[in-house]
């Protein structure tokens, strides 16, 4: 399990994403939400003595390693793709109306779950 200090950046970015979404800047909010996910992934890698993830393949390998009976590899990949939708939205400069409302809270939950099972 990661310590609070190891996840502080991720949670700070989550707070910033929420504030940014509330202020109406969906693209910056989306980027911060993705950065929060990436920060918890890097904290997990660091805890395991691994270098920070450089690309999606590194993230997938780390999530595969975290897969357990309770949390299948498929479930881990769903977590990744849920967070990734915000990275993609920020890159293309557009989001669907429902994405923040439905998927942003899910990314919050995902980050908490990853921190707890790491």
C-alpha cells in the first residue's frame, strides 16, 4: 500500500482537476486528471523499484503486474482506458458533455483503488 506522501501529488492534481472543471476549463481539467493518474502510476513504480513509466506499454505492464484474483488484468485495463480518455480529450481539445460528470468521479475511485492495492 502506498503511503500518503507517495500519493500526495496524485491527490493534489485531483483537487486541481476538480477546481479546473468547476471553473469551466475542461481541457486543462482533463490534462490534470490524466496527470493525477500518471502520478499514482509513477508512485507505484517507484515503490516497486521500477523507473517511471515512459509510455502506455510501461503502464500496461505495471497494471498487469498489479492484477490479482480480485482485480483481473481486464479490470486493470479498464481503469487505464477510463483515465486515458481524459488524456485523449486534452490532446484533441474536445470532450463529450457527459465525460466529466460520469468518468471524472470514476478516475477518483480508480486512483484510490490503485493506491490501496499497490
